[in-house]
C-alpha cells in the first residue's frame, strides 16, 4: 500500500474449514482500515466484510472476519485497505 503498510489476503483452516481474510500490517496508525470483498459471480458484484479499524496503537496489525472459501467458479476474494494519514485506498487482485 505504501507508507510502510501492507494489505494482504490470507487463508487458513479455522474450525475445520478453509477460510480467507484480509490483513493490514506494518507501520499502521490508529484508524487505518482493512476489509475483505468477495464475489460469487467473478467480480460483476462484490460483497464487503468490514471495514475494521486499527485500534491498538501504531504498528499493530488488524484482520477482517474470516469467510469460508468455496471451490466454485466465480467465487473470489480480495483484500482492501485505507491509509488514514494518506487518504489512500488500495485492493489486492482477486484470488481464489
């Protein structure tokens, strides 16, 4: 994202199911935001989970809620973030 901050799309197994989530990390400041979009139609429309604000002090990471992944054509995720002191929003490329 710039300014020492990174937004990533991550995944892992939670409660026996594979899930994906968005994460902001690096030199974060309070009120930097992170959220996750997902689509079931290949990106024609997106649903949003968040935003979630960094609220534990500078340099702490924050994640969105986790969403179960599906091996279905058109089902994709992307992570997005907003840098408070730069007024900048960026999203990762769609994945899954």
